[in-house]
C-alpha cells in the first residue's frame, strides 16, 4: 500500500471545505430570512431540529478543512520566503473560521432548544444575528484572498492574471460588507451576499487549490543515521 501523501491532502482541503459546505447547506435547508414570522422560525428550527443538528456537524468538519486550507497556503508562502504574507493568511483564515463557529453555534442553539421555548423575539433576534455575521465574515475572507493572492504572486507561484482575478474577488467580497438594505438584492439575505459573493469566494478557493496541487512536494531533509553511543 502506498503511504498517504498528507501534504497533498492538506493542499486539497479547499475543495474538501467546499464539498462539505454544500452538503451541509443542502442537509440544513434554507435558513429563514431576516424578520421571518414566528411560524416560519419554529417550523425550521424546531420542526427540522434533527436535520439541522446533523448539518451542524458537517459544517464543523467543513470549517476544519478551511483551517487546513489556510495552513497549506501559509506553508507554501513560508517555503517561498514570504512568511509575513503566510502569517496574514493564517490570521484571516482563523478569523473566518471563528466567525463560522459562532454562526453554527447560533444555529445549533436555536435548533436544540431556543426556537422550541416559544420566545419569538429572542429567536428572531438570534436568526438576524446569524445573517449579520454572514455579512461581516466578508472582512476576513477579503483579507484571506488578498494575502493569499498577493503573497503567491510575489513568490512567483501565481501568474499575474491569477493575481488580477484575486484582486477582483477581494473587491467583490469587500462590497458584500455594504449589503445592509432592508430587503431585496442588496440585503444581508439578498442575492448578492448569499449567492454572488459566495460563488466568487468558491471560485477563488478552487483556483488556489489547483495552484497548490500543481506545486511539487516540499523536499524533506534526509534522516541522519543513528550514532552508536560508546
């Protein structure tokens, strides 16, 4: 049997994150919009309680793969002598993962007991907070895209065209932080925040994963022979 190439597994963690994220989203279903009625909130969080809690576990594994993806980019940058950009990637991916842990914690609390307790105001407020966090998560994502794209470009790993696409993706994510309309396309639960910016982020992750997988494995130092003790 061939040994597992863990370095390659880590470099492909971005794709694993996206696959698990999509699966978790399908299992969980569509989260109620901002200002949803009491019946919609209770029907979703309490009626589909088991399904949501299963999705939370899958979301957790997705976030773990996101952190591995950030570590893989940081490792490639350190190997290329760009440790500063690598530190920025580590910080931004950790912040992104932290925001998502808060989001899934809120969803888990609502499904586990809060929604079924009958406190409509509290349930609606927590649901709205989760949507607000979806908007604010764009800040660490934009930093991750900037640090990853700029660092890999400076290291000669990412071509200029790839860097330009990374800058475009960063602008798209930063625009997401302004989606504070009451409803419609530019609302926190609107099409731009939910689909367009998320799709751009996914395309960037896929592109960077392809670049990382195309790189040769990091050379390992040869093991030293044991010196007998006299």
